[in-house]
C-alpha cells in the first residue's frame, strides 16, 4: 500500500510538472505571438504616418529632458552632483510613459518588436531597415525641434539655464566611446525587455509600473539612450564651443548602434531562439 501511495504521489508530481511546463510554454508563445503581431501591424503603417508618429515621439520624449534639466538646476549646489544624476531616475520615465502609452513610434521601444517578424520569416531585413530609418529620422528631428524650443523657453521661465544644458550634455559624453557603446547596448536591451513585459499584461497601472521600473533603471544607471541622448547632446552642442558637430554625430551613431543591438539581438533574437529551442516542438 505504501509503495502504491508513493507511486501515485510521484505520478501526481509528474502531471503537475508537465502541466506547468505546458502552461509556461503557452504563456511564452502568447507573449511572442503578441509581439510579432504588434511588429507586423507597424510594418503595415504607411511611411507618412510612421514618420509623423516618430516625430511626435521625438517631441514627447523631450519631456524627460525638460524634467531632468529642471531637477539639476534646482538641486545644483545643494547636494553632490553625482547624487543629482542618480536622482534623474525619478523624473526620467515621464517622457517614456507619454510615448509608450500614447503609442508613438520610438526607435528603442520598437527594435525587438520589428526584428521578430523578420526572424519569423514574415518580413525582410530591408523592410526592417526602412522602418528603422524612418523612425530614427523622425525621433531625431523631433528631438532637435524640442531642444531648440525648450532652449529658448526654459531659461526665460527660470526652469534651467544654458549652462545646465551644457553640463548635462558633457556628462553624457564623458565616458570613452567603447563604454558609451556598451552602455547603449544595455539601454537597448532594457527597452526591448520593456516591450516584451508590456505584452505580458493589459492592465494600465501595471504597464505604467513596468515603464517606471525599466526606464528608471536606465536613468539611475546613466545608460545611454539614443533618443533622449540626442536631445541632451544636441542641447550642449548648441551652447558650448567645446562640443563639436562631430562629437554629436559620433555619439548618435554609437548610441543608435548600441540600442539597436541591445533590442534586436539581445532581446529579439535571443527570445525567439529560446522559443524555438524549448517550445516550438
């Protein structure tokens, strides 16, 4: 009787284990399916619409820059500068919340999303590069327009000064090129992971918490985000003779490459390969 009882208990555990594995595979498949579907829908958007959406995202993400600049100006001289840069994580997510929940086209949020339909054989690499190009161009132009606008308005409202803009930009450019590039990969990885997590829930409050958590980590760690960084460095370029157009363009190139690798490869490719290896059987 004892042996039979043990056998039944073992059988029950085996069933529970199998059930958990199936449930895990189903959930993973569901998330992957949602992400691929989201990416496929983006590919269907007309060039004009995606460009306009990207331009809006470049403007909206500027709210994060406005807030970190204001925070730096308010706290400068009152607490240590290193502590101020860490506190950026408190306000840094605001622009991302506006962009992500507003469904504007942000490059770093769409890297893994757009890569998955390509990995799944639904789209070509050239279609991917076309969309990326439109989104990046729109994001960068939107960020430049916002910087020109807020660079005039901010000082007149007493929010910050041009010196504040220069200090923030110089801080972004401070690391060596290889450090900046690797930092951008981390930021791209986190943004790709954010999109994956957002597709695991439809609850608005949960989505906001996820955005706060992930982008807060980017802000706290000082990881280089190409689109916010575009505004930070361009703002410093406008008001500093020490920062050249080449400094700005090199930063943009390294940050975009790093973010793209982090999102498309570290998240997109690896997540897809995990599914192929474990669940697509």
